[in-house]
């Protein structure tokens, strides 16, 4: 089963790997772990060359994640898929 099959009704937040970002990706990941726990229940992650993707079950969690990091990381897009 690929990532698209697993997350067909989830909300995706894509975070750019931009090295000039004021908040490094490892801090974003640490905060996601603190706030939502380990991947698997409320969200899963997927890595691409351009983005770190967070796939959230609950769109409210995705919104909270975006708001939490607003201004500190580059949110590329939020897509209901």
C-alpha cells in the first residue's frame, strides 16, 4: 500500500526543506512529536526531495499544526486529498 492509498481522506501539510528557514526541520519534527505523539495514530510523515509532508487524519490537527508554525516555517500548501 503506498502513501496515497493510506491517506486518501487525510489532510496534507507540506513543509519546504528550505535551508534558509528560521526554524530548522528538526525543531518542527520535535514539536510535532510533542504535540501529536509518534507518527501512526494522528498523523504520518512522508519525505520527498522538496518537502517533508505531514498527513493528518483530522483536518483540525493540520490547521493547528499550520497555525503553530505560522511565520516560523514555510508552509507550501495544505491540501485535502
